[in-house]
C-alpha cells in the first residue's frame, strides 16, 4: 500500500457541501494501488456511552470505544495517469460530520485521518478526523439551476447577420466579401439576430453568449469606450430591448460579455489622465508607473498583455469599483439579461469579483456568472465569485483526441477524469464547456476539415456534464484558423452549409433535452477503453435511466456487445445485441429496464 500517494484535505474540491443536506467527499490514491475505500463517519457529538452524564468532553482514556461511527463504501470514480479517484455522497442527520478513510489493498488495511495514519480506527475522540463542522445554507454553492439544461450559442456580433444596413459604420464590407481582419467590419447587428431567431430556435439552443456589444473602436469590442452605451453599429437600445424580449419569448437566455480588466486607450477616463497627468481625477483609476503618460516605445502604465491601447484598470480603487459594479447591475436590471461572461477574469482581484457577484445577484438572484480563466480555477469557483469558467482544459482534451488524433483513448480519459475531479460537482453541472471560440482556431479546422470528426466533437460536447457552448457556424461547417480567421461571416446560403452536420447537431440537442440524464447524470464512467481501436464507452446513470455513449475514433468499424437490451436514440430504434459502430462515429444507447 502506497500511503504516500493517498491524499485528502478538508477543502474544495475534496470535500464540499453539494446542497443543504448533502456532503460530497473525494479521496485520491496511487493508480491501481487500492482495492476498496470506506468512509468512516459520524456526528462529532454522538458517542457510545451508557450514561447521559458520560456525554461530555472528559474522555476516559481507558474506554475502548467512545465515538459512534458509520462505515460507507466509496465508489471508484476513475483514473488519470497517476491517481485513482474515490467518491461518496452522505447526508449527515444533523448537518455536521467528522470523517476518515479506511483504505484496503489486498489483505492490508489502514486508516487515514486528519492527524495521519493508524492501523486501527481511533475511536476515543472524534478530533482525529476530518470535519465538515456544519452545512450552513448560505455556504452552499448556488449556481442557477437553469444553466445545467442550457445549450449556449456564441455570437460574435459583427459576423452573425447584417439585418439593418442603415446602422453600418463607414467602410463596412459587403457580407463575406473578404477575409476577416483585425480592422474590418461586416455589419452584423441586433436586427440580424432578430431576423434569425427562428433558425436559433430550430437549432435548439437555449442561450446566446454575445461577445461585447458596448461602444468600442475595434470589431471585437474588447477595447471598451463606454460600458453603458451600445455600439451604434449594432443598433439602438430599442432594437436591443426588442431582441432580448424576443429571445426570452422563445426560451433563449442572454449572456453578455464584458472586460473589466482594461479599457481602450481612448476611454474618456484614460484620455483625461493623458491630458492632466497626476492632477486628473482619474489618475488612480489606472496602474501608472510615472507621469507624464507615454505609450511608446513602451507604455509606462500596466496594460493587457503588451497592448498599449488597452490600459489596465485599478479595480481595487473605490471609484473604479463603483463604476463597474453599476455596469454589472445596469444591464441585468434595465434589460433583463441573464448573466455575464467576464473577459481576462483571472487578472482582476478576487475582492472585486466578490463584490461583483453580490451586486449582480442582488439585481437578479438567478444570474449566471462565467469567468475567462484558462488554468486551474478553484480559487474563483468556491461559490463567492463565479459559477463557472470557460473550460479550456477540457477543450484541448476533446480536440487532441477527436479532432487531431494526437492522443490515445486512455490519455483522453485521464484528462477528462482529472477535469471532473478538479472541480466540485456543483461546478461541473454548470461548467461552460466548448470546443472552440473567438480566441481559438475553429474546431473543424483543427480536425483538418474532417466533418466526421466534427460530429464526434459535437457528440462528446453535447453528452458531457455541464453547459455546452457552440460557436456560431460550427453547426454548418464554418472553418477558420487563429483569430481573426476564426471570426468569419456566418454562411446563410443552405447550398454552402453542411446540412448533414446541422441536422446531426439539431438531433443531439433535441436528445439532450428529451433525456436530461445525458447531460447531467451523476456518473460519467469510462468503460471498454481500447487504445488500439481508439474506442470506448461512456456510461451515464441516473435513478431513472442508464445511457451508453459509444465512441469509435479509429479507422475500422467496432463491435460492442451488450447483455442488456438497448435503444439507439440517434436512429430511434431498438439495437441489436451486438452494435456495430462505423469508423469515426458514435452512438447513443438507452438501456431498457427489465
């Protein structure tokens, strides 16, 4: 038994309050080392004692047993390259619990507690053990329940549809007439979205994530001039309000994008600093090394990346906080938008994000907040800042297996298991999952134009735990390399669309709605992993249904034989006992109860 590799700490994501009654507990161990893990747990104030007067903290050191415990088997929940993960959910009767682990390897067993290792259960005092002191309702992660059932559609506003040429800015290019560049505009607007609501509804998406819509000089709008004004090239407030209402009427939520890390160099506040220097009332809004301001050869103020035209805001300054918190509330209160996606969120201080969450949730207790964080994001996902982040770690796992065929099936499973165990289940259920975005090459381009691989990517994304995001045009085969090439105009001519891919994506979204267990079942288990054939099965199980998702990423057809009867949900017919999965394709089976 490798005791050195067994790890638990009484912190998220190893233990957390899943809801107001339930505690989730995880343990890590060396891969393949342990056979079984049992959770030993009990109320810290419940003892084995015959007399009421013995129930105090004057412990009898000679008492062989004192603390009253229960043992619950933990479930093996998967492996990554080096570790196994074990999981259990318990419901402490009095909302408090002390716990430890009895680990078993062959004939050997040992007990792991907060104080270390023991050969036998130490039951003379509960203080040896890890603790959840109390499940206070206010401490439970409270992401909006609607998010786990939402399928998002990301729209880059200038490139989705030009519905009103009258608001085109000077120099606007005819739709799709040239390749996207950093400085060209094609006239996409709110009216274009309104004109295609029927398309969005038929696709089945239930949320729109808009890249920034506030006034800014660029086509991407991440260099904000005014957070309280819509860019006139997108339309008026009246048109925006009409669009929001129509989307809501059709069951589609709205997520706005804002960057509070930095603004445009032309933002009025920064221009005031450039004009008046340290005498400007905005001098402390920014992080300035010295006066006067200089932008070349290098800026003497902090910026996003190395962009002198994007000065970084000092979000710890009270006036900056007041300004930005007002923005967060304004669009939620005045226009009933349903949440925020926050650009460069990991570079803004945590104290600001805590106040931002409070402000936005005051405006709408059901608002959804997503941060753009590209790395391990636990410190933002403790329930006091974001509900989710853009799950780019999972994105790369999907792409390197399904799109580029660089990794093996087992390596893919390791990445997925590590990702799922790196966050609490509360977070996983509302995680913002994607295979591409305005910041990455298009998934189809990563797949070298292979539309069957694109279908597998969509199958994996739309049957995964969380809230999936489809980048506009992916469903009809839009391609593109790194930005700005990934920001092409949407193709509306059906003759130029991959209608087979579109029909497939529609079917997957419809199945996700009809079978909630495909989206957020309590389990996501890999079975029948085979590196030689690049194939595996995902088992998703709820109390009501069991689903088997079959993946064949290899060049040859694969046979999967099942003892239980199943229905092929994609083809809507009973399956044979042996299911044949063609090369580079997948199937969704529902197990029929006997």
